[in-house]
């Protein structure tokens, strides 16, 4: 687990506003798509607040790539903070 913790300590975290979710399956679909994105080490989607928090390696991914992944899943995303 130490290696995993080190990965989470190095990297960046970005928050996104999400649009288009109507149920828990929508949130799970976005979360699963984000977790498959190259460079993403963790992703959490909250249906109630319509927000996502994504931890990623900036050398392998970017907020623009994460937004693109959400759009590929059929939803909309906007960067709130990085």
C-alpha cells in the first residue's frame, strides 16, 4: 500500500461540475470511465452535488483530457478547480 499512497501524494487533484446525470448508474458510468483514463489514479463522483474529484498524474493526463472522457461517456463537465 505504500506505493499506492505515494502515487496519491504526487500528482494533481481537480474538481469538476457535471451535468446530465439523472441516477446512480449515471454517476457510476462517469466514475468508471474516469478510472480508465490514462494517468487518473482515483475518481469520485457525487450524484447529489453533481461534482467529481479526480486525482491524476499531470505528466500523463490533464483537466482537458478528463473533460473529454466525461463527454465521451455522454455527459458534460466543467473544471471548477485544479
